[in-house]
C-alpha cells in the first residue's frame, strides 16, 4: 500500500494477530470487513509518550486507519471513521481527552476523509 508503513497482511489471521497485540488499555484496533472480506483496519492509540502535557489534561487518542488500495475511493474509510468515532466519543475517557489524527502531506484522500468527519 502506498500510504502504509508496512506491507499489508496477506491473511485475516495475520491481521487478527496484529489486532490482538494492540487491544489493551492504551490501544483499540478493529478489522473492517465487507462481505466477508478484510478491507482495512481502524483504531485509537493513546498518546502516552508525549513530552508536553498540560497539567490535569488526559492524553489525547490518535486515530489511525488503513485500507486496501483496491477499496480506496468507495467511501469505506469515511463510513468506518464516522461509525468508529460515533461510538468511541461516547466513552468518557476518550471524549474528555479528545481524538487527533495525522495525515501524510501527500495523502489528499485521507485528508478529505478526516475533513468529512469533522477534523
């Protein structure tokens, strides 16, 4: 994938193992499935390693998502991010701290996804 930091998983089992590693009190990761086909992942990670913290403010959560390139341009990322945030922003620990997202400067499509959902 062009906008991936690594090669995409070749099996659903690999993705499941990756998601298991990151599902704990500081990370939540989920598979995005369409008609029994793994098309991406989405998750939140707590920004625990930030050096600059505001006194009394909880650490922000960083949103991340990754979709198969053959699924780009079909609205799946926007739909997944909207649904994901709709649920997780009802959770007090996440709502209070806030959610951030970072986009590679050249990834215009991902920037538009974030704009559509209110970032």
